[in-house]
C-alpha cells in the first residue's frame, strides 16, 4: 500500500519595494527536501510568476539566501524538516535590511556599496614590474586575513544585524570583516585609508556586539570578532595621532 502523500503549508512573501503580502501554497513534502526545493516547486508547479534568486544549489554562491521563519539562511542548505515544526509550516521572505526587487529577490546594491565604502577594493602596493614579495602563510597578519577570506558576500550577516536595521548608514558586518581582512593584507597599498574609512560615522564603532552576524554566518566566520579588532586598532590609531599632534 502506497504511503499517503504529506503536504507543507508554505507562506511566501509576494510584492515589491512598494509593499506586498504573504501568499500560502500547499506543497508536497519529500525526503531530503530543502527550502530552495520548495520555492522551486512553487515556481514550477503553482505560480510561474514567483521571483527568486539562486545559482549553484550546493552552498557555494550564497545567492539563494532568504528569510526562513524569520532567520536569514541559505535555502539550498536548509532542510525543510529542520524548520517546519510540528505544524509543517514554513514562512519564506526576502532578506531584510535590503530593498526588495520582487517577491523573494532583494536588491544587493546597497550591500555592495557599503563593501566598497569600507575600503573593500584591493589597492596594490607594487606594480607588475616589481619583484614578487613572499608572504609567509604562518605570519600573524596573514593568519588574521585568512580568518575572513571565505566570505562570499551572501548578505546573511547583514540581514541578521539589528544595528543595520536601526541605522541604515551602518556599514554592516560583511563590509567591516572585509576591511579587517584588507588591513591585514601585507600587499594592500593603503591600509591606513581603510582604517580611516571604517572610523567614520556608520563605521565599526557603531557595532553593538550583539553577535547575530557570527551566529548566522553559514560559513562559520566571525564578523563580530573582526569588528572588535577594528575597534581596538582604530582607537589605538586615534590615540597615537592625538599624542603625536
């Protein structure tokens, strides 16, 4: 005798930057089903106008990040059984702290604008004509830079951050973690400029050290620790400049 088909109750946010509302779908449940599988099923079988974003499906790109039951997650790595509860209900929405383009697709432009504003672009300290200087992989600075280099800019930490919610000018954990990585990159040509950028209004000293960024990071990184290091270094620089003035 065939087993009875079980169903999930999926509430999906529909709308755009002007506003919207949740729409509920009944989705068949299968073994090893991810939240991204559920969203794809709705788009393919129930409503082809549903808009969402994904690419690799294997936890490498981060583009499928959405709010799942109020928490930012990579939907390709989130199994339904871990979030459905006894009622078999799941709520899916676009990442918070970002403008909505349509339905589950958020506009990442403000996130990357802040990444650049925090000094995230590499500035070379030598030209192609200069000899290549060896960087020791076991060095203190290289180790500090390596700690955050696996960030793929998925914006999960940014969406988890209540400081960003309260202060739209705050650069956010991903941009500041990138700044800490750059500050420790021996081949970066303007490390002092990065420290100046993150010391301004909206910079590292706006962080309340709540830890949501580190807690929610799918790659197990520690943005809060990177920001704490920036706070110490920028404060030390400010005292040094005041003393030398």
